[in-house]
């Protein structure tokens, strides 16, 4: 029986309907004559409170609300990769074909193309006994992604039929497992995390090619990092840099309540940039979720779930996925806005009391895991969330609750950004709690003394801030020459190492090996200048040495990968 | 959408409070629908439905609720959401804040009736803005470049010359190598009569009037009316740009007044306030305005936005500039401190930013040395300014020779690069060359941000 109610109240993105007895919490519904998409977020007696994922202007009390019987879900299968979706996984390119350059309401489009044929290569054989997560066959989805068609999470048993190699659309049966027909398309409710066997400790860094991150504040594969910073401090550029250069197999990029042009930028740039590892266009391994600031606020609330569910699906195939969410503050504000319309008891700064738990649930879906299936693989989702604190004030609830969960904190600083010191990561405030666990990787892959080198540079930077306080009182000339040598070195660390221009063709990516050698070179300069000062050489002469200027040009003089230093 | 076109009249107003009015016993009312109101004295006003239940509608009244009562105020529900009739003939005309002509000219015969809330531009339809607009202002063109389709606000303080700067930009803005001029749409919200006259006089003086469309809500006009003004202006802009194919520059001033009106409505509805009493949805609301700038793939026209806002207490962390900065693609910040030195335009380049700059400059667009010069000017000026603070404590003698050069640079930068007159229209090449002549003050080894080849080519030689 289809449950059908009637609208009794409309307030922005929230409507209330009665006659809804029997409907389920989080069930997806169709609202009004235009059949707008909505989700039930509260039930009381026979009235349901519904958040509507589209603009509600013109809707009237008395119009019908229809239940669909299912929760808000995403469609998973070949065709997801390289797409751009809105917050509820409607493909924006198809919407454009249907409704033109401005998004109309009530558009009903498939998330994944149902007609397109994909070449399916079977891997399983009739008679195999498979578990959920086991691979039935493969589809080359894009040049970069071999899509594994898996036994869906609820199913296991003997393979009694398997399709021969050939072209199929996502709805055609490609196997029968445990007596159930299986298609390439799966559905999964976005607010439930997909199963895995267990979580593993993250001990491999997500190499991003960004010096400040990789060398000083590394995030591990499967870890979560937060980037708080005021407007214009570089959150989006940082996330785009990571989306471009991080050594992940798959990137899910969520533009949550941010600018339309930033999405366009990714869409126009990524097809022409090549993955440094594989040489394939970056777009071929990227999925975009774009629910920009002017798109409906309820769909903004949904978009992070849509994104992470897609990420989990590719993780289940054995891939390392990196997910960027820009900005989690806009997501939290969407929660606040809906909570306000529900007249819930507000918590801190008007955010709902469940803000902290929702943030924690989201970041918990990151991780390095052993996937389900007979032959478990190790795969990961790393999450990097931008946070946009009002007025840049980090004491506000979203930042504070995020920091409680994330092990990596990249604090972006307005005064550094004003000086065009980019990335404007404040090296004294930022931290990574993964440094100990990823140390082994660096020692093995780059240099045995990586940790000591990094730590020495960091302690020099800390020393600098103490010396700066003295300079503020007495001027630089009053410092002992050894301290002046320290300051010259830290200036090089700041200007030549920490700064990294995202828009420079060469400097945009810096391989780990090059990072290490740059750091070594600067520290060698430090050692030699200290020795010279101790022999009585005036600091001014050392500063004027041409070698110093040369070091300043290493950034761009050496190619991205090159290891000559 | 709204098939029910029969109009419904009620005299059942049950409550009037602040800008809001509650009508009971209504039927078939749509969310956001427009309401015609007749006051007891027969005056006509309009309003919009903010919330509707089975039989009660909450209405915000645009022209104010004074004189309304619960006895004989008439309301008529129109079955329409707010619309504006648009036409090419709107050019050269002046309208009030809700789109009625106030210049004594004829009513507009619309080509199309458009919903003023617009619909969100599909991110997959956008074209990335990257055509350089030369404003003739060095601090903008050289260091915070504006491009076609960008939204770049001016953050100002009360009494600073943001209006002068806005008209100078409107007058001088051009796309290099293209001869289509900008059609300017000017939307005023809560500005004084005097300010309005200033703008109109300048537009008249420079003959800009025929390419200009004005929406004017003045300080003594009803505050709530100005909720509609930017939407009227931007709907018209979309029509000009994407139907008629024009290059449109929209100036919105003063967004602070717009936000105050939002706050007033929110307070009247007793909503849970966000920061400093502004509604929690202000970000979303402002985004609905600012995101209407842009370009569309395959279409000729563009909408470039230049909102102006006065920062309360010059505080850039105040919610109005803060939320604006989080949405727009950069900001031009005017500084009281620089203005006090008698410098016009008092642009503080350090907190200023154009996020779309990198795509709009370079060899084929401006000049190959542009980004290097800009970066170098930034970091040198930032360093000079920091040293100034230090000098205030330790005295200039305590500085190294190198540092003294940076001090000298900062001074020259303010006197020559920032400073220009109100009708000085510098080409981008003049601006860049000026930058090089200032960089000459610094030791050559300090020019780390510019490529060697450009130093060779552009740095003035000793002679
Ligand atoms: N690594 C970098 N290299 C060069 N420029 C940078 C870098 N990071 C940031 N920038 C500059 O800073 C500007 C602002 O950065 P970005 O758009 O990422 O800020 P944001 O923190 O995302 O701001 P918002 O919160 O408003 O979205 C960029 O347009 C660019 O000019
Ligand atoms: Mg951003």
C-alpha cells in the first residue's frame, strides 16, 4: 500500500504533512504536485516532518506527499566515475540537457546511465562459492579505474550463472549468486556505512607532493585531516592540490555549499592534468559532488553522505580513496538551518545538539580497513575536511568538534595569506598525530634520517618564534651572530621550503625525495654558516653568498621528481 | 506550479508585528507567494508569504506595516511568486526597490515575466571566468585582477570613498581588445539621497546613463523593500546577459543595509539567531545573490558583480563582510589608516584578494611577468609594513641596510602605486611598469618571486 499524506505547513526547506502513519524515519518521499524529492526527518503520530531537497516556493498546504518505500540511496556501479552529481546524486550534466543552464525543480533523472553498455569480463566461475564483496567480474570504467563488480553486501552463496564476456548495461543480470540474480548496479542508503571486516592502523602516508603537509604534518592513508581557516586563506586551493596530486587511486571531491566556479575549475582543469603516477587524466579517477551555496540547503546536508558512500563503494573494490569535503562548516550550517526550522532546542551558537555526533559519524567512515570478501584486501578512505570558522575564530563549535576527531590539523592563518605566504599553514599551531606511525615509510622509501631531519627543521622554526620576540624588543642587529644565522636559516625554511606556489608549473608538486633533499640542503647551509660564524666570519657576508640565492631557486629549478640536489 | 489562479481576498488579519502580518482562515496559499495589501486608508502595499499552514499565513510586508490594523486591512493572494517583467527598454530607466518606474517614464512592456529568485545556475553549465577586465586602478589590475563573470566586493568603512571608487570602476572598466561596453545595473539599498545623487550625477556627467539601469531603495524607503532590490537587479541582469547576450556589471550598494533588513525580519519572527543576531541562514541567503554572477558555457554575455558594503566598526570579522568574503571570489578592502594619509584610492592590498586572478592574467591576457610582479610587490610591501611596526619600537637605526630598503619601498609603493587620481585610467602595462620601477629600490637578490628572465627584460637598467 502506498502511503500518501497531505501538506499542512511549509517553512522554507521544511514541510509538515499529516496522514503519514506507517511512513518510516529517513524514508524518501515525493512532495507536492511537482514531486519534489524529500526525506522524512521526524515522525509524530500521523504527521511527518520532511526536509525537501529542492526549492519549495509556490507549494501549498493540501498538496500530496507520497512515500517511496525506501531510504535516500545512491546508485553504485559503472558510470559513477568522472561524473558530476548534485547533493542527492543527480548527474548535473544530464540535468543540463533536460532543463538548461539553470536547475529547474522536480527533475527526475537517473543517477547512473541505465542504457549505456559496459564490457563486462567475468572473473568468477559457475560453482564458485562466494562471499559478499567477492569480485564477480570487471569493467574498465575509465582509463584509470578498473571497476570491480562485487557480490552485494547482503548476499553470498554459490554462483549458478555468470555472464560471458560481453557488453551489458547496469540493469542486465550478470550473475546468479545464492539463488539471486545480480546486476552491475547496487543501491545503498547514504546514511548507513558500508560494511568492512576491521579497521587497521594507518601507517602509510598519503603522499600529496605538498611540502608543508608531507614533511611536517602528514596525513596517513585512512586518516582524517581538518583544514580550518578564514575566507581566502587557501582551504580550497589546498584541497584541489590534494585532489590533483595525492597518491590515491580514487578522489571524491565534494563542493558542499561553496562556489559554482570552483566546481567548474575542477571540471575544466582535471581532464587536462595527468596523474603523476599513472599518466592518466585526473578526471578519470575523480567523482565530483557539487551542491553549491545557492543550491537547496537540504541537499547540501545530504551531499557529504552521498560522497562518502561513493567513496566506500570504491574502497570496497580495494582502492585507496581520498575524499575532500569543502566545506564541512556549510554542511553543519545546513543542519543548523533545518534544525531551526524544526524549532529544535538549539545548542551552542544555534547548532543542534547532535552536531558533534554527526561530525564524528562522518569522520568515522574514514579509515584503513580490511575489506569484506573471501580474500580481504587492505583499502582506505582518507578524509580532508575544510572548516570555515566565522571570523576565523577557531573556538567556534564546528572547528572544536572537528578537532576532537581529526588527528591532523592544518591551521591556515590569515596574516600569512595576507603576506602571500602560501600555503598559509601555520607551522607552530598545526600538527599531525601520524608522524610516529608513518616514520617507517619515510625511512624505508626516502632516507633513514628523515625523522631527525624533519625534527631539526621544526625545532629551528620553533626557535625562530622565540628569537622573533626578542627582535621585536631590540631589533635584529642586537642578536648574537649565531642567532642571526638561525634566523637566516629559518627565513629560508619559510620562504624556500614551506612556501609552495600551487600555480607554478613545477613547484605545484614536489616529490618526497625532493622534499627531503631541499630540507637537507637548507640544514647544510645552517651547519656551514654556524661553523663560519664560529670561525669569525661576519653574518652579513654569509647572507650575501650567491649559494643562498641559488637555494631559493631550487623550488622551481629542479623538476618535480628529479633527485639531483 | 500554481494552477490555482483564482484570487483569494481576506480581511482576517489577526496580528501585526514589526514587518510581519498574520492572516487567518486562508486557503490554498503557496509558500513565498506575493500578496497585495490594502491599508485601512486605501493605500496599496505588497508582501510575501514566509510561512504557511493549513489556514494561517505569515506575511512580510515590504513597504512597512505602519497604519495596518487587524480590523480592516485587506489582503489578496495573487498565486504568484515575486516576479519582474523584463525588457531591453529597461535600459536607461530608474526603478524603485521593487521594480516600479520612478523616473516619470512609461511603464515597461515586458518581454518576459521572470521569478526574481531565479534558479541556481548549473555548475556543469558554467564557464570559468578568465577574461581580464582593465579597471584602470593599479591596485586592482596589477594585484587583484577582476575578470568577467567574477563577484568581487568592496569592503569599506563609513566615510571612506567607496562610492568614488565604484563609479570610477564603472566608468573605466573595459575588456582589453573587445569593444562591447558594460551595461551597468546599479542597485541601491538604503543609501542616502545625497549618495544617490552623487551616483546619478556621475553617471549623467559621463554619459553612462543610456547603458544604465537603476533600482533605487533609499534610506527613507521601507527597509523590508530592500530584501527584493538585489533580486530585481540580478533577474534583470540575467536577462540582459543570458538572453540578450550583453556584458553586465552589477553594482550592489550597500549590502550591509540589506543584511540589516534580513535581521529585522528574522527578529520579528523570533527565529533562533546566529552570530551577533543575524539569522543562521544569512550565508545561504547572500549566496543566493552573489552566486548569480558568472558566465555560461556557449553564451555570449556575463554578469560581473561588485557589491559594496560598509563594515560595521571597520571590523572585517563582522558577520556581513565575513559571510560575504566566504562567498565572493575575493575582496577589495579599503583602509581608514591609508585614507588618513590622504591616499586615494585607499586600497589595502594585503587583505585584498582576487581569487580568479591567476586565470585572467599572463602572456596572452595581460603580460607574461604579471603574476611574478604581483607576488613580488605583495611580499615586499608586506615585509615593509611589518618593519614599520618594528621601527616604531626599536627605531630605524636598529634595522639592517636590507630592511631599510624595504621600508623605503613600502613608502614609495603607497605614494606612487596605490595613489592615483579619481579620473586616472592606467593601462595594465603602465601599472606593471610602475611596479618594476618600484622594485628597483630593492636589492636584486631579494626579487625571488619573479623569474630571472623577466628581471632581465623588465627591471629598469642602471644608467
Ligand atoms: N598554495 C597556494 N599557492 C598560491 N596561491 C595560493 C595558494 N593557496 C591559496 N592561494 C591564493 O589564495 C586564494 C584563496 O584561496 P582559497 O580560495 O583556497 O581560500 P579558501 O580558504 O578556500 O577561502 P573560502 O573559505 O572563502 O572558500 C587563492 O585564490 C590563491 O590566490
Ligand atoms: Mg574555499
